[in-house]
C-alpha cells in the first residue's frame, strides 16, 4: 500500500487490567496487560503487531472486539465507539470486525460438518433462505481453496491443520467484514502450510478489500505481510512505523534487540550470524518498572528513564517511537532475517521469507 488511506479503526488510550486473587480470595494485585495504547488501522492496510510472549498483543486484540471490554479507552469503528455500545448494537457491529485464532482445531465445533460450521455465522446474523445460505457457503469454501463437494461433509477431525484454518477463515469472511484480526493465526501450522495460508490472506485482501490486524511473534513473517508494524512491550507500544523502515533502521532499543535475537545473515559476507538473545527477563506486568518499562534490560538506559515515562513521538514521517534516547540509523547494521526451517519458499509479500534488508546509503 503506497499511501495511507483514512482510518478504518481508531484505538485510543486502551487500558486493560485484570485483578489477581491471592490466598484466601484476597486481592493479590492487578495485571497491567494493556496500558494506554493508541493506533489506527487504515482501509486496505495490514498492520502487524509483534512482541515477546506476554507483551499484551492478544489481550489488545480481544479488547478491540470487546471480549472483554477494556477498562478504559475508545475503539472507534465506522462512526461508533465500540466500547460504549449496548450489547445488541455491539453484536451487530461485530459482523464487520472478525477474528481468526491460533488454534484451528479448538476454534471449530468438532461435531459439526464443514458446511454447518461455515453456515453458522450466516444463521446467527439472520441471513434468510436455506438455498441462499447454501450457495454462500459453497462460494466461501471456493474462496478459501476448499472444494465444497470434497470437504463440505467432513468434520474437523478429518481435516489437516491448514484445512481447518481455511474453514476458520471462511467463517470469518462470511459476513463481508471490513477488518479481520489474525491472532497468531498461522503460528501452529508448519512452514509450508503457513505460506499457503498467508498467500490466501493476501489474495482475499486484494479480492475483497479487507484490512488486517496481524498479530504474531515471528518477526520475519510479520515483516513480509505487513504495510506497517507496531512493536509492543509489556502492554505498551514501543515503536510504530512502515515495515521496511522499522526493520531496516529500528528506533527503539527493544525493537533492535528483538531483531538481533532472530537468526540472520551478515549483509557483507553472507554467512550465518548467531542471534543475540535479549538480555534479562521481562518485568512482571503485576509490578511494571517506573518510567520506561524496558529500562531494566536496556543498554542505553539513563537516570531519566527511571522517572519519566516516554511517549510515542514522530521521528520520521509515519515512524514514531516511545524512547528518551532512540537509536539513530548508524547505531546498528541491517540484518537479513531468516527462518529456522530449511528450504522456506521465498517470494512476494504473503510468503514467509523476509526479503534481504538493503544496506544504508
């Protein structure tokens, strides 16, 4: 996508917290899962979200669809604030924002046939006429690459993981949503099936005009499918920017550390370069550090980082960072991200392997 269009979804100051019960049912603290997160998803865009396990990516996704509602903040979608909608209106709005989850088997009723699974959202939203629904189910299965005459009568246990995920995608697009949230949607699939499903996502975006919020822990995968990328750390956004720029010249030390932790190739010699593990353990969301939440693991931390919380600010057009001492372009070398699996298919966006990162001029 060459230029950003108007925002389709606007998340503003999203906060999600969960109380923790201690011994005897006493209040044991609060998990600060998402803390004051704001971003936009534009029409026709794929926005990727990356971060370590426990960074709040999936909690943020569920907060957007009000499952559960966030503690505070606004989710503006097609003129409505989803946070403030009554249940009846929220159910109606959800047909336009659908989710595809990580576990393709766990998200499908094991007793139902494929045609029943795909027809369910049509029934739930009152699409009348059995013949009309039958034609729509067949159309959806064709769209996701499943022959209705072959797969329609099967149950999930008779399908592969990739086929189950295609059924889940058919369900998600059944009601012509504007936005599909993919929460680790290909993480449980082997690398070749991942490539097929990612190509399917890209084809559906082109054919149906979909927008995606694509959540994954695989940095190479996210770079390949995303127009822009947001990096989450301990419930907050650390950096947001165009995918190419963010991977080529990250501004936040956390983003740079994540990239350095991925296997790579030396851009000069072409030889494999060992990943550099991110030092230290992530702080607990029950008791996040004061100031910058990354400071306890950051090699650039200074006294200011302990007392003043950084806020997202623009450092380049469309590229913002929440850091008091952001990186400059010469601070690190570009990396060729690679996948750990051999013989990963390469190709245009939608395939798994990240294109080589060019050197800086």
